C-alpha cells in the first residue's frame, strides 16, 4: 500500500465524499441494530480497521470521530435497551493511533456508551482474530485502505459468510484499472470479474473477430 499521509492536509473532495458514504452507512446500520425492534442482537461491534488519526489538518472528522459522535448521540437508547457496543480502532502506524487517542480525548469521545479498543497492527494479521469475535454479533466493518491489496478473496469469503454483518470496502479503482493486467494486481483482485475481459484478452478477441470490436468496450 502506498504510504500516504492524507491527514496532514485537508481532506480532498474524494475523501469527503467517501466519508459521507461511511457516515450514511453507519447511520443506517445503527438505525437498524439499535432500537428499531428489527433485530434482537444485543452485541454490536464496529470495526474500523484502517482508522487513521481521526481528524485532518483542518479538524474535519475522519471515520472514528464521525462514528463515536453518532454513538454518543444514541447513548440514551444504548443504555436504556442494554446494548453492548464495542468499537475497534486499528491502524498499522502507531503514531496515528497515538494522535487518534489524543484527538478523542480532546473531543471528549474517549469514553461513551461503548467499549473502545485500540490496536496497532497490520490488517491481515488482526483480521482472523477479529473475525472470530464477529460470530453472534451485529458487525459493521470498515476497510478504508489506500490501495487494493488489503481485501483478498479469503477476507471477502469470510465476511460474506457472517450473518448480520455490513461491510464497506474502499479501494483505489484507478490503480486497479491501470494495472489490471499485471500478475501482481491479479493476485489481489480478480480484475476480469471487476472490469470485464483484460486488455490482453480484448485485443485477442479483436484480432480474431474484428467485427466485434465495437461490442467490447475499451473503457
Ligand atoms: C485512507 S486512510 C484511512 C482514513 C480513515 N478511515 C479516516 O476516515 O480518516 C488509511 C489508513 O490505513 C493505515 N494503514 C495502511 N496500511 C495498513 C495496514 N496494512 N493495516 C492497517 N492499517 C493500515 C494508514 O496508516 C492510514 O491511516
């Protein structure tokens, strides 16, 4: 994964749009699992596996701050109904976890109607342990990686089999598209399924069936 420090400058428009998608997803998930009467699951887990430091250079909220603020707003309902809410905030970079702790303290989000767990580990190392804890709970999983490598097929298969689990995965589609034919990329992502035939396959089809050229998009 490219080592990019997105949080030392203001979030760009793409990041803000991504965070809005996360906010709506988290609100939808919590709306269903907390107090809607649609679920009897009392154990709720939110797992932000690539959490970052919580705020950008201008104080815009990243995923952990956004999430904990929403949970604080639901505090009365969580307590009245007796939900057990656990939040995992993990980032491979220890300085980001330290800055996050400081930011949560300053924003008074370091305690609330939730049990906060911090971790400072590589996602693919921490995921199997966390996946075992997800059984029997309602889970919201956020995989906000920078590239594409952190969502291999075995992680997808494991998550797909968990009931009452919502998963939001971000990946760099432009990077995946650009390098779709590279064996390195195909180790991480089935690009033919994601984008249709690879450029190499398309050019073979075009050579064999020139009349079909317009039918197979190059986009
Ligand atoms: C796109 S940022 C996440 C932003 C965060 N969701 C937010 O809203 O501010 C990706 C984060 O993943 C962390 N990271 C990179 N590789 C990782 C890995 N293999 N496992 C866990 N965290 C990783 C980076 O340090 C970075 O903070």
